[in-house]
C-alpha cells in the first residue's frame, strides 16, 4: 500500500470505540534507515478542528489491526495507554 492511499482515512480505537483523527492530520514516525513507518503520531488536543499545543498519542505500527477502505482500526493494549 502506498502512503498516498492512507491519506484521509479515519483512525478508530477499537477498545474505546473512539475516533482519534484522520490520517493527514497526523504525523508519521519513519525509520530513516529502511524507510518503514514505525508509528502514527496523533495530536490528542484539538479545539474546533484546530491543533492546540499539547501531547500526542503515539500508535506503534504493530498495533494497527486493520486498514480498510475508509478507516484504520487500532488496538492498543491497556498497559500502553496513558
């Protein structure tokens, strides 16, 4: 799958049944040596659609359960949630 195909997909946490954001409003953490995506970095504080300064949610790539046509389903173990 190409990076351009990921853009615009909603990111949903399956355990909390919560929409975390849309890919494109997030950053990617990429391994500089091999070019692989290591994590999605999702801003955790938003206000009226604008980004506020604050913490972000880091979702390791191995916690992505499924990438569908419209959304990305993530499953973060409870011990990793902050």
